C-alpha cells in the first residue's frame, strides 16, 4: 500500500514537513518517489548548502510510510549522488590544471610549490580522498572538483563515489526509516558534525595564512 506523506501525517504523531528545504524535498519524493529523492540529492551535491542530513532521513521516513521502498530510496539517492558528483568533476576537468596554476599564481601568500605538493598528495591518496570524502559533511561535494582537475579516471571516480555515497546514504536513510516521524533528529546531530568540520577547516586555513605571513616577513631583508 502506497501512502503520500500527507496521509502518513494522519497516521503518525510526528510533524509533516511544511516548508523550507524539508517541504521542498518532501514534495519531490511525494510527487516522483525514488527519482524525486535522487533529483534532490543530485542538486544537493552540486549545491552543498542543500543539506543531505535533511533530504536523506526524510526519504527514509517516506520509505517507512510506504511512499517508496528502501531499495528504491537507496538506488535513486546513490544515483543522484553520482550524477551530482560527475557534474562537479566536469567543472574541475574543464577548469583544468593549467588554469588552476595560473589562478594559483595570482593568489597572495602561496607558492607554486604548494600546489605541486598538493597535486603529488592527491596522486598518492586521491582514491582514499574521494572514497572517504563522500562520507564527510561539507567535503563530500567539494572533493569532486580536484578529482576533475587531476583527471582521475572517470570509471574509478564513479566507482569510488558510488561506494562512498552508498555508505553515507544508507546510514542516513535507514536512520530516518527507523526513527519514523522523529526523522528530523538525524539532521540535528549531523548538522553539529558539519559545523565542527567547517570550523576545523576555517581554523586550518587561518593557521596556514598565519604561517605564510610569518614566513614572508622572515624572507624580507
């Protein structure tokens, strides 16, 4: 028996998503089922401010109410993750290594050797970075760009992205499925993790800039 999310609301004591990102995602899932969830996740990958920690648990909640099956939810959300990641990979590939070096050379406080070291690191650890990066909030989308710049073989990139995305999607979709009308609890916890990751990245960037400024001052006669 297939229910709409509106009908599921009448059978549960929890809140039905009414507006914002949750309402938008609920509308897609209710109207198109699995493909709607996949489209929402594809857009989330291209536009990271759209939070997967809302879309995926909501999809799990919809599956718990019979709007779609768990298999459909996982298949379409993982396909959407791959499609969105390939778009960003294409952006990196079009931007290209030469443009990256030209752009890098114009930035203050950096050296071309820094970029060369970064490229060497990605050459050694790129597969792990793409696989594990798909399971890290914020960076799960951004990691696709350097993979495109470095022209990681597309079949390898797709396989790694699909594997990492399937793990991430399964955890959040199943959490929403098991929590039922309390699916929004997942977003609260993952949102905290996202903020911590972003804060650590900002601190690392500030530390990097501070070290560069200090190094430049020491180099002055």
